[in-house]
């Protein structure tokens, strides 16, 4: 009995040990499965997160960046362009007067030269009726202005953008019956640069030394050194409208001599084909005038302009 009991006791111990091992094995399998499942899910989440981050980065990188387009360069000017301008005002009735304004501007664009010539004329008169019924005419305004400027291009080859710098020669002659001067003139030379040259606008600046001369109504004449500077700006507001500003000065180095300033602000609107309507405001200034004569003259005008190309 003792031997059988010992065998039975040993068998139960082995069974108990086997059961314990199985339990530990199942526990290990469950733990491993749980760990694997957890790690797999974590890996999947990490992969998904990585994919989402990559997609977000790619989407962010794919957004287009707005870049400001540079202004279009100016188109080549025609070899010859002529603007003929004419305006007239007639008053009758209680007031009888007439005034006329005309101008011709010629622009040349050659291989080595960019030239501009101007002729500007103005005339006005009043009519009064005498006691005997005769008409008496009095001239109230009379002005003639001629000018020419030749710009010798320093870099004539290449595109329009390279034709910016030039050496200029300028001359002008003016007769204004009511300015106190019989005539005035300027001869000058210097440097010109086209600072802006795009499809819509141009800006030319010129400066250089010169010589001025004049003669007053009393016969006194003078010649003197001066500095000439000018600005010529054009801006195309639309395909049919253009704004322009011309400003120039012939400034005497001797303060006792006459210095002149001229300004014209204008707006030109095409009516039909080559015909345009121009409105302008002009200012002329003389620093030295006789007593009773104003230093500044202004003029507002509306004229028709026909362009020949």
C-alpha cells in the first residue's frame, strides 16, 4: 500500500505539474498575441500617421506660389510719327473775340537717333464796335514757339530696353508779344536717360549746360549761361486714353538774367481711329519781367489731334 500510495502521489504531482505548465503556456501565448496585436495596431497607427503627415506636407508643398509678373517692355516706336493739333474759340454778341491754337509734334525713331521737333502757335483778338459803327480789332495774345531735340543713342543695338541712354542737343526759339521780350532762345546739350520703358509708360529725364539769349521790347539784349533740365512722362491709361506730363526749365546761372519754366499736363482720348480729343493745362514762367507784366501765364485748352504714322 505504501508503494502504491507513493506511485499515486507521484502521478498526481506530475499531472499537477503538467497542468501548471499548460496554464503558463496559454498565458504566454495570450500575452504574446496581445503584445503582437498591440504592437501591430501601434505600427499601423504610426504608418497611418506617417502617411497623413506625408500627404499634408505634399499638399502644402503643392500649393502654387504667386509671383508678381514683371512689366512688359515697351513696344518699338514707329520710325516717324506726326501729331497735328488744332483748336478754336469764337465768341459773338456782347463779347466778340476769337482765339486759335495749333501745334505740330514730330517724333523720329531711327537706328542711332531719337528726335523730337515741336511747333506751337497761339493767337487771340478782341473786336470792339466804335461810335461810328466801325469794328476795331485788338490783338490780345500772340505766341510762337519752335524747338528741336536730337538724342544720340549710346547703346543703339539690342532690344528697346537697351536703348535707354543718349547724349542730346537741344535748341528753341520763342516769340511772345505780351511777355516783354521780343524773342528768347536756348541752345543746350547733355545727357538723357529713359528711366521707365514699359508697354504702358515711359519716363525721360534730360539735363545739361547751355546758353540762353533774348531781346526785350526796348531793344536790350543779353546772352548768358544756363542749366537745362526736362522731364517727359507718358502713361497709357487704357488702349484709347493717354496721360502726359512735360516739364522743362532753362535756369540762368546769373540771377539777374531771365530763367524760364514750362509745364504742360494733358489727357488725350481717341475718338475714332487716328483722331483724338486733347485737354491740356499749360504754365509758362519768366523770372525777370518788366513792371506791369505778370511772371506766370496759364492756358487751358481743348483741341483735336490727328496722328500720322
